[in-house]
């Protein structure tokens, strides 16, 4: 299990960069077995405290949107 915040941020940025969606639910970001053969958890804290990400509310859910 990957627990380093910087590594998790890099994985999230990769998912966003190669993904085809305009936004991602937080739970979707760590469910990328086809991209990464290891486990990691994305916390709201990592996303909220990071300047690389923008959180939005879409359909009553917190999502991470592509900028």
C-alpha cells in the first residue's frame, strides 16, 4: 500500500492527465487497477491541502475536476 502523499499526488495527476473524464469522484481515483498494480487511498485531506487540485461539488458529490 502506498502511503506517501507526494507519490499519491503524482498518481492522481497521472489518472487525470490520461483519463477521458472531465471530473472524477474521490473514490474513483484510487480504483485504477488497470493503470497501477498497487493500492493507494486518496483522502480529502491530501486533495484539500494541495495546490495542484481543485475540488468542486457536482451532483451533491465532491469531485476533482480537470483544470
